[in-house]
């Protein structure tokens, strides 16, 4: 037993740590977040329920960092615009009926009938499109938009559970902005 524990300890401690290393955070560009919700309320910073998800996504880009309320190089200004999805649900109705009749002499007859119908019912869903403007403050205090990205807030459901990219639109649009900065040499 002692040998098994020792072997397990050696296997765990000798496992190459390099496979789980995060990229070194070498912040070449920093950003703050301002979110204007659909009721025109201004919110500074990432919503608390999304901070961990955003930090996890940002760990892929060691040179782009969120600084919260500290002085930042850029501002991720997120606002929404309303949108409507128009779709059609298709319902199929297949039915079969059988009947048997027997007379007093024992003679019988049977009949089978089946029908099939398809009905298309239109529906619509209101949702928001989340728009991210990556902005740089100018010497006169105004802001210049470097890039605009968007993320639909519409997502798929399966047995009532949401999934897909639209499920966390703020997190995903921030990730898209950080990815753009990372891939384009931080806009410089």
C-alpha cells in the first residue's frame, strides 16, 4: 500500500506542469467596460456574474487585460439595439383509424383510414443585439471608435436549458473584442 501511494505521489508531482500553464499576462493594452443597457442605464465594469467567465476567456490573450475601474488604454462601450427573430414552427399530425363490423351471420368487414397533415405556425421572438464599440480617448477628451463588433442575444434551448453563443452575449462580445485586439497587434 505504501508503495502504491508513493508511486501515485511521484506520478502526480512529475506530471509536466507546462501542459496546464496559462499564458503569461504581459498587458500591452488594457481596457475598461461601460455598458448601456436597453433602458439607458449606464453601468461601469463587467457585471459581477460575468467577471469569472470573462477572465477565463481573456486568459487566452496574455497581452489584453481588463482593469476594472482603473485607468485603461481603451474603453469597451457595450450598448444594445432591439431585434426580432421571425420563424415558423412546423407541426405534423398523423392519425390512423380502424373499424370492424360483423353482421348477424358472422360476416365481417374491416376498414382502415389514415390521414396526415402539416401545419406551419409563424412566431416571433424579441431579443437584443449587443454592440461593442472599442474606443480610444483622444487628447481633446472625445472618443474615437477603433472597431465595432456585435453579438446576438438570441440563443437556442434544449428541454428549456439555454445553450449557444448568444446565451452570454456580454461575455462573448468582450471576448470578440479582446481577440480582435490580440490578433491585430492591439490596434497599433
